[in-house]
């Protein structure tokens, strides 16, 4: 009986001990401490969401999410790139360059860093810096036809037509149906007074995509020798994209002085008067 009572007391004591532990556990809350790996995953998830919002034009929300992702994980160059893109969309160019510099410090072997820097420099009229950034990016990614094309565009701005043509040619060799590069070769050759080659290049660009730019470019090339076809092409170009009626807009598209002069003469043709007025009214409506 004594042993039995001892057993009961022992069991009671053990039960009391466990009950006390349960009570303590009920009072003290349970905390989850995420690992670094979990935090990194979460930051990448937030970064992806920020990029999606950027794609849908929700710039402010995208910027806020990108900043949050960086606060969680500042050691991922991809997140700095996303933040830079959000800052560019919000026209925070200085901040974007700072973000890209952070990305470069983490990994200097990502071509996108330099291509994005070049984009900012072009937006802020710093052509020399844009060219240097592009050249750095192309060294990392030598077959990026768009980057090579953009470098050619900078040389076109500088009126270095022969070197621009070489770069456009290199871009076309990588991507033969890259009509934009073919078109811009046409722009360059016109300024070099090689009108016949410009005609062939604009025709080639049109055969790939019937865009307003090569259509109007071709029209301007043939306005003297084939006025009827030039008017027809110009009408089609203005119907496709009325903005090409505007001198300043064409200048933004890197049209040189000689082609601009020829186009202005063409657009003064009496048979294009209604088309020009309509194009200008459409621009006014959309602005």
C-alpha cells in the first residue's frame, strides 16, 4: 500500500509538472524566426511583383515594392536592377544610376546593368557616357543586336555615318529581319547622298514590316523621279502614324537634315494637303 501510494504521488507529481509546462507554453507565444534563405526567397517574390506592376504601368506601387525588396535583401543585384527600372519609370534618373552602381558592385558581369545605364544617359542627353556604357555591355554580350543597333544610333546622332552603317550591318547579320537597323542604314546613306542605296534599304525594310518610317523615307527618296508613287506612300505613312508629319518627331527618330528637307518639300505637295491637316489634327487630339 505504501509503495502504491508512492506510485500515485510520483504520477501526480509528473502530471503536475507536465501540466505546468503546458500552462507556461500557453502563456508564452511562439515566434517564427525566418532563415536567411527564406528572407531571400521572399525578397525575390516581392521583386517579381514589383516588376509585374511596372509592366502594367503602376509605377508608384512598383517603386514601393522594389524598395521593400531591397530592404529585405540588399545583396541581390537583380533586385537593384528592378529598383532601377522602377526609378527610371518614375523619372528618378539619379537614383536609378545609384541603384545600378550598387548592382555593378555586386556583379559587374551583367550586361543589362550597362544597357540600362546607357538608356538613362540617352534620356539625360549624355551621349558620350551612353556610348561608353553600351560598349561595356556589348563586351559582355557581343551578340545583342539591339545594343549594337543603339550604339549605331548614337553614331548616327554624331553624324558618323560610315561607322553607324557598319554597326547597323553587324546588327542585321545577327538578326536578318531587324527592319529598324535596315531602315536606319537608309537614313545614314541618304545623308551620304547615296539615294539609290537608301531606296533599296527602305524597300527592304518595308518588305519585312510596312512601317510608317520606311514608307515616308522611301517617299522622300523618290519624290522627284516618281511623284505619284511618293504621294501614295506618304499618304499611307501618315495614315499609319500621324506623328511623322511633325519635323521634331522625325528628328527624334534620327532623321538627318537632308532627308528632313526632302520630306518637308514632299509634304507641301497639294495632293497631300488634306492628309497633312488630318495628321496634325490627330496629333493635337492625342496630346
